[in-house]
């Protein structure tokens, strides 16, 4: 009976020790998974920056900061760590996505009681995949130093199914006058929001959010080469059919029509669309190397951005060093489908209705005047890669 009891004690001790081994292995795996998740996110974020950092370097640095350095042991395990980074992933559902990164981390973990079973170590490996996904914001005022980054004057009405973010650190970074109305998916402000009595903002703005950069900062500046082509003014009664190219500005005089074939257009000079003239184009991106877009009262403009390619979802792209304010006159009939990107300029939406189309506003400062009705939705289903503004997220 004594031997039976002793055997029972040994068995129980063995089970308890084996449980400790399993618990240690599980704890090591959780730490390893945290490191892989962080590394994948760091790499995907690096890719979104437009190559400002090397994704592999960023992944390895994140893994190291979480305790796992490629080719080295850990403080509790003399076995060497392996950290492998793949772009795109080699397994899973994202093998065809160039903005996705897979990180595999492995290390043999020591066994203690398992040595009795002939197992001195057990291989443990984890995997994480991070990729670009559509961001939740679609209205961005990016200037950190302006006293007011986003101003809604009395009578302005803004409805957005996605988020509104203001990068200004001022005490009235978001200023909403009495009688103005803002309803958005979320409202975030780096500085403070000044909501005057009689104004309506929903949801309540969150102040003190983290400073953010240009959400389209990783987008490559369109390349131009050679000299721009000079276009003669398009006069009343005439129609100009343009092909993608590099032009020294464009003047559409009253009574004229300009049709843009699908593709990318660069302008070294402003595009002026006079009252009574029309500008039309599907699948177009207009880059303003200098100058800007001037849409005057009474003009008719119907433009939509490309749905695929580098500039998918981008309609207007003003040079990042050009602060010339665009003119989007309320008296014009405008359907602008795509991102309006004026990173160094103030964009003012004057009194009038703005079509309920998917759109993105990115500007240094944004002013919505009295009587302006802006309705923005975030349905990017027509775009091959979703919103042109992306964030990194774990997907596997």
C-alpha cells in the first residue's frame, strides 16, 4: 500500500510539473504573439508611409522591443530566436496584397519535466499578418499651428458617416458657431473644441487626441517631365476634349465645354472654369503643381476620381508646398466624387448644397460657410482598395 501511495504521489507530482511546463510554454507563446503582432503592425505602417522607413527594419525593431531579437536568445531561454518578415505574406488570405506583411517568430522553449520523456525543448512558433485597411476618418484639417483648424459658421450643416479630425493645438481648434450643425461618425481634436451656444455637434468632440500627420502623406507626388503644354482658352460655344497630360493651366470661358478622358492630369497653372461653362470627367485625377482649381458661380462641374491605381479615389491633389486657396463657388453645380487634397491650403466651402457622394477633405484648414450643406459618405465600395486614406490593422 505504501508503494501504491508513493506511486500516486509521484504521478501527481509529474502531472503538476507537466502542467507547469505547459503553462510556461503557453506564457512564452503569448509573449511571442504580442511581439509578432507589434512587428507586423510596425511593418505595415512603414509601408503606408510611402517608403519613409524600411518595413523589415521596423518589424525587427518592434520584435526586439518586445523581447524577441532575430538570431539571439532571450533572457529565459538560450535557444535562438528566428524572426522572418514577408511582404506580401506567403500564406493565408493576403498573399496577393502588396500592402500586407506577415511576421513569423519561432524559438525552441525548454522543457523540464518533459525531459523525462526525452524532450529537452519544444518548438513554438507564432504568426501575425497586418495590412492596410480603410481609415475611419474622411475630413481632416491638418495644420497644427492654426488657431482654428476647422470653422463651421452659423448656418453651416455638415453630415458625415465617417470621422472629422482637427490637428490644431489651439484653444478653438474646432470652432462651431451658434446655428451650425455637425453630425459625424466621430469628432476628434488635438487642441480644444469651442462649441457656441445654439450649435449642435454629435457626437461630443474628443479633445486632446494624439497629434497626427498628413493622412495622405505617403501618396507619391505625381511626376512631371519636360515642359507643360500650353492650351488656348476654350471659348463660348466650343468643346475641348483633352487627354491625360501635363498642361500649363486651363481656361474654360463662359459657354464652353471641356471633357477630360480618364487618366491623370498635371497643371503648372490654375484651372479656371467660368460661369456658364462645363467641366466633365470620369476616372480623372487633377494634380496642381502650381495654381489651383477655380470653379466660379454658374459653372457646371461633374468629376469623379479613378477607382484603381496609385491615385485611386484621389480627385484633386494640390502640391504640398502650395498654399493657394481653391475656389469652389457655391453658385456652381458641382458633383466632385473623390478626395479633395489641399495639404498646405485653406479650403472654403461656400453657401450651397454639396452632393451626397463619397468624398474626402484633407486641407491645412477647412471653413464651412453659412448656408453650406455638406453631406459626405464613406461608401468606398467602388474603389479597388477602399478609402485612399489607410491605416494598418491586424488581419490574421
